[in-house]
């Protein structure tokens, strides 16, 4: 579930982030690559992993597993 949420949220969150960064005078590429410190693909993977971890924590909090369910 967390992987689906992280993947589906990528496009709208990226569009909103790009608009905010353009408003403040920065570029989306600089944000994704941590200021050019890493390759663009690795930056996308890093940000996706951050979103995945947040979605996983949220899913575990909202949908706690209790023994005997399934």
C-alpha cells in the first residue's frame, strides 16, 4: 500500500513542488539532485524512498495490524 501511495503521489507532489520552487527562484532539477551532488535518477529514487517511508509510517499508524486478522 505504501508503494502505491508513494508512486501515485509523485506526479501531483512534483508539480506542486516545481511551481513552488519556480516561485522562489530555484529549479526542480537542483532540488531533485540535491544541488547537483548526485545523478538525477538517483535523486528521484532517493525522493521516492523518502515518500515511501513516510507513506509506510502513515499506513502503519492508520491501519495497525492486530494478530488474528486476515
